[in-house]
C-alpha cells in the first residue's frame, strides 16, 4: 500500500527518490566502471545517472530493484496505468498513441504486408496493433499492464498476452516492434535478444527509445525515474548487435528509432564505442538545481509540456 508520505517523497524537488536500489554491472558490456552524467532529473529531483566507460550505456545508479520499480509504477503512475479516473486510458494518452502508431506503421510500411505476422512488445492501449490489422496483418501484443491489455482487447479486438512466455512454442513473426519500452527495463539487452529470437527468417525488428543525445532541451529533461537505461545511436546499435541485428538499409532511421534486420556473415564485428562515456558526461553535464531554478529556464519547458498535454487532450479523434 502506498502511503501519502511515499507519494510526497516521489514528488518533492531537490530530494532523493525513496528507494534503496542496488549496484549493477552494465547490461550491455558487463563493465563496472562509470562516469556520472547527471545528478538531477526532469522533476528537479536528485537522481544519479552514470555512463559505462566500457560502452557508453547510461543507467540509473544505484539501479532500483524490481520491487522498487513496481512500487513506483503502482504509485506515481497509478492514475495513468490503472485508469483510476475512468474505464478508458486518459484521452491525451490515446491521442498521442494514435499519432505514434501511425508514424510507426508508415515507417514500417514495406514490411506490413497483408498476412504479415506482427508482434508489439509493450502494446499499451493497442493503437499500433489496430494500425497493423488495418493493413491486413495478424497482430499480437504483449502488455503486462492489465488495464491497458483489457482495453486493447475490448476496443480493438486485438490478441494481447501478458508475457512473452505466453506465446505458443516456436511462434515466429515477420515484424517485431518495441516502442519506448527498453529504457524502462533493468535488462534491455536480454529482452532484445529474446525479441530477436521471435523473428522469422527475413523478419525486421523496430526499436525506438528516447535519444539521450537529443538537443533542444536542457539535459536534465532527458532523465526520468522510470527510465532506468539511456541510449544514444551507438549504444542502441550495439545492444541490437548483441541480439544479432544490424540497421536495415532499406528503412529510414531517426536517431534512436531504427528498423533492424538479422545480421549475416558480411556484417563484420561489433563497432567500438570507446570514449562515448566521456563525450556523454561532457554533453549532459550536471545541472545545479538551485542555479537552474533561479535562472527561470524551467518556465518555458513547463509551459510547453502542459500545452502539449492540453492539446493532446482536446485533439480531434
Ligand atoms: Zn557497458
């Protein structure tokens, strides 16, 4: 049960999140040496993020354990994930999901042929499943959030399973998608390996994560308690390579939104990512919360974020 005090401790700026966490080796290369890249997150709470000096993968340090992450989703995310305020997901979520699903379906257009078998890992409210079915594909979702899974089944008539293990043995897919999920996982590389294992010969895997090297907003805006891993182009590609995947040249790439194909003998060895942690530490720097608040620079992003939520809420269906 979440106490009001626990919620307050999750929301109060300039304080640490109420979690103990644990030390963890890099999920991508197994390294344990790191550089600090941030001490503050987008809510101006204290949250340490480090980059692995071996490969550049960013992670929260200490890493929340599985129970602590569950507790976070059960408290801070409850309204959004359990539809506490109604039987449908919040409308601004649905509108945003619909836009993102249309973008993803367009990007994957050549692969979404009639009859293609599609697997969406982390299918949420099912907008991409609906888009794939609209193109004549057979779509399956995996969604651990019970309320979202139930909504996708009821609203879109989609096949949605709770876990990957619930797939039939040997089931294979022509298209696998994982959209803004990997950054939430303690074991993103292992998950990519498992997802790549579901590909039929010649299949493609779409992976999208936030780009930690994105410019255009203050660095700390890229950090979020729920995002326990952070990727840039190089580390997403290297994680995909660990899963036997390489970028597919026939598809348009947008930084950390990539369509991968299965690697073959001609693809050569892994790319080195030496020096990436140093580059990230320099680019992301560390925001001093006091100076940031005094500067007033937080005002514009806050207004923009609220305006976006309002626009998404009232956008025409
Ligand atoms: Zn590493």
